[in-house]
């Protein structure tokens, strides 16, 4: 029985590459011939040792013995090689060990079918011991779980993965647990987020009759309520915006804003409409307006003007707080922005719409950036409190890699159920 797995099967596997050169037909004939020879060999073996087996009395029982030994022996033989290769035992690369270990599965299957109870017990005990040893070795083999997850997460640098907990803020991704996080943070209280304030001025070339308002702008996003005001202004509301329509020749100009913009401001803008300078004109007319406290810039399509608050106190962008960490670069934090060093590797950075603190920690620049509504002192406390993520936090946050084959799935399961 030992010769079947130690010599016969390895010889058959080694001969496969040679047989493949002769084509699929030759390979099929050779495989059939080898299978017949194995069955004949096992049949002769059980015929000569029938009294030793619980299945050796009749012809049918002998055939069952041959099928069980050949089938289960081959399965265990294949699983054994896969397992030893997976754990890096190095058996398959050493002919002596291959011959010694290769016959064990067939001997164990034949031992389980022995008539004497002590041999059956010995075979079962040996199988359980080898299986338990292999599972333990599989569980401890290969890279540790954190290394696997880091390798599976593209673009993640272990040395630049920092986390922080910011009082009054919640992370956009709570994968690290609780209020701890990285990337973007928003206020816990939604009322602390300022409304979005934006004004747009767009000229349209045609209008349609409207039973409510008398006329309506084609393609305009304003509609619904219609209120006529002096000076030819028409006030209208929509789901997300409100504003004024002003007739201009055969078309109309629409001054609209989000609901964070006061109606009086939109009315003032509509009354101060005038053609833009030649530099801003497009194939269609572009008009500008006086919007106190706002800065305008061209937009499109459709071509027009967009106005946003000059103080940048508008919407979530003004209160968002962002933690990032990158490999240190001498000039990177202060490129095209104003920097104020405060000592100890700490630098205050002021841009047009954001401000930030950068802390040099060895070879890493840790930066906490906030909108203009974020208190400077809060940014400072947050960057000083930021720290590298622990192994436990990374294991919680990073997704597990997809299993690479049955043994890898088994290893993952064993690690999850120690």
C-alpha cells in the first residue's frame, strides 16, 4: 500500500509532461492504462490479504475495498501535497521525503479497513494527529493577517496612516471604530453646517406663454410659485432654488440662488443686471450683477456667472476638517500658500478658502485642513493629537483580501476561529 503513493503515483505525475507532447489522445490512453494497472495491483493485494480486511470476504467486498482505498487514498494524497506545499514544508522538492511521505495516505486508509481494532484505532489516531498538525501549521503559515490586508489595499502606506478623534466632529468613515477616523470629518450636529449660498446669473434666448405668470423661461430650473414685483421682476421658487426672472428682448435673464441666499439679495442682484465685459462674452449673452459679499466667476454650460461668498462660509466645505499624512517634503506644505512656522515642526498654512496646520513627525508630514468656519485652535489641537493607527485599528478598518483557493479560505477561517 505504501508503494502506491510513494512510487506509483509520483511516477505517473512525473510522466504527464512527456505524455502531453504526444497529444490528448495519448494522455487519455496512458491515464486509463495506469488506472487499470492500479486497480489490478490493489485487487491482487486484497486477494492475498483478504483475511486481514473487514471487506475482504467476497468479490463484491474486495471490489469495494479497492474503490475505497484507491479513491480516498488518492484524495488524501493530493490534499497532503497541497497542504505541505502551502505551509512551505519543502517535501515535494526532496525525492527522499516524497517517497517516504507519499505512501502514508494509502497506508492510513487501508489501516482503517483492517479487521483488528487496534490497527483501525492506530490508523484513525495517526490520521487525526496528522490532520491537526497540518491545520495548526496552515493557520500559522504565510504572512500575518495585517500584512495580507495592507498588501491587498493599493496605495496604502502603513507609515502615513494616521487617525485622530476630534471633539464635536464625526469621521465620514467610522471603520476605525467610534469617533476615531482619518480623512474627512463633519460636525456631529447638522445645525452647525452652514447652508449652501450660491447665486447664478444666466441669460436665455426665448420664453413661452405661462397661464400663471404670463410668460416662462424655456429650460429654466425655476418654476411653480410666481410673484410679480415692480420693475418687471418675477419671483419664482423651485425645489432647491429661488430667484428672479427679468425679460430681456425676446428672452430673459434668470438670477437664482440656493435657499441659503436671502431673497432681498437676489432682488438687488436682479435690479443691477448689466452686460458683462467683452472678455466674458460667449456665443450667448453673459450678464453680471452686483452681489454684495460675493465673488463672481464665469460658468457654463449654459454660459453665465456664478457667485459665491467672499468669506467662503458656505455649506459643508466651510466646516469640513480633513486629516492627511504624506511623506515629508521640504517645500510641499508651503507651496503657493502663506506659512507661519510656530516651532517644534508645527506650521500654520493659510490658503484662499482653507487653512491648516502641518506637523513634521520624522519622515511624515501630518496635516489637518479645515474650511474657513473651522476654528484655528481646533485645527492645532487636532494635528497634535493625530497618531499612527494601531495594528488592531488597521485590522478593523481594512477589508480582508479575497481568498486565493480552498486552502487560503481554510487558513482565513482558522485564523478567524482560534
